[in-house]
């Protein structure tokens, strides 16, 4: 989920609606995958009011929809990012394979080969957005997630077409484009692969979500104390790459997405950290850097043995103190 002087209104929206779309992604406190009652209770106790959900919002009239409504949690539908990712996966197995000698670590298998064209993606997007138009929980869309850096920019035109569908069927709901970076050792550069920023355009993105996490490691858990949680170089790399594609932060808000899990995430992989201080350092860096909203990943989707806010008080306290640090900058 940034050329100088080009505002989101270049996508075809009026200046007023562009401002409204920017406003819709400002002042949010967000959590990813808050999709059952224990997670909702935990998240809202910490101040979270918006959930980004890869399975979309619960259907109108369902029990889960009632729980979301009871706890006043709105939903940003992330299904579009999934189908776009399936199209990119198919591309890496057909027209855009990885460079010679490099494995397709992005997508080892073509998991859904039927998603083989922009037309297929747009048809699915139209179906979901029509569905969301009647769901009062839905307040926006997470439209872009991980991408193969050797195929940078291949989603740019399609994201603009997706934005047109959203404008047509759910006018006023923003499209958030996500871009991920790696929190690496202090003083080390290269945490952001600039080709993935080429998917950004003012026509496709109403907000930018920067999700920055420590790289997973194989073997025993480590503390992550040698990692630069203040992102002193990483945020600059991300900003430079996105600005080269036209991002103007004053016009298109940034959502800072913090790491909110640690420990074992698969059979052998561990994610270093997290201490409360590290979580606060990351949140403060985003908010000092002008984030309009703040978020954490995640309450789910990180492996059933991982430490999260629900099962680890330290992680919950990191969210709480991170939000307090951002409040000093008027965020959240």
C-alpha cells in the first residue's frame, strides 16, 4: 500500500473527493486479522478501531458481523490484494519468471492458475465491491500487498482500473496500497527493494501502508536487539522510492504498520524480538515521520505458535505503549 504537484485528483476524482479519501485513511488505529471475538475484545481493549481482513468483512446479519458492530470495529476489505497477488503469482510462472539462478521464492507454486489476466482480476473485484456496497462495516480496501521485485510495476495500470471500480460502486471508500520493508541490522541499507514501489500511482492509491518487519530466521529465537527498530535508514529508502513514482505524502497519507508478533511462526522459522521498547521505537518512528494512521500486524495469520497480543502480555503492552507514543504526535 506518493510526480511533485500531482494530487490524487489526477485519478479523475474532484479535489474535494480526493481530500475526503485522504481523510478516510487518517486518524485510524488498525489491526490485521482481528476475525473472532477473543481477538476483537483484545484489540479494542488496546484502542484498535479498524480491522484489515483478508477474508473480507463478515456477511451482513452474521453473528460475527454483530460482534464487530457491538465493539464498533470497522473493516478494510483486503480480498483485492489477494486476487492481485494470485495474478502476480501466475505471472512469475509464465511471463515474468525470476532472474536466472534465482528460485521463485515469491510464489513457489502457481496456486490459482485461473487468475491469468487483468480481466479475471477485475471481474472478481467487481463482484466483491458490489457485495461490500451493502455492508456498513466496510470502510475501505487494502488493494496491494507483497510483490515480486523482479516484476516491479506490473500491477500499476491494473490498480488504477481497480480504483475506478471502487469509485463506481462504493464512492468515497479509499484504496490503500501496501509496500513492505525489512527491519535489518543497525546501519545496514537495502531493507526496501525499490522496484516494488513502481506499483504506486496517484490513480491507484489513496493511501500508502508501509509494513516493516524483522526478517524471519531458521533456528533458535533471538532477541532482535541488533536490529534498527527506529528504521533510521529504512523509512528514507521507502520514501525516496515512492516519491520517485509520484507519491506526495501531504496528499496521499501514510499508514505506519508495525510488527506485532514474534517467536515461532512455522515449524522451523522464528521471528526475532519483540520487546516493548522495540515496538515503541518502531511506532514512534512512523508517527514522527508523519504517519496519518497507525497499525499492527497481526492478531492472526502469523502461525498458531507465534506470540501475539492475544496470548502474550508483552506484545499487548507494546501495542498499548506504541499507541501512547503516537498520541504525542496526534496520531491514533
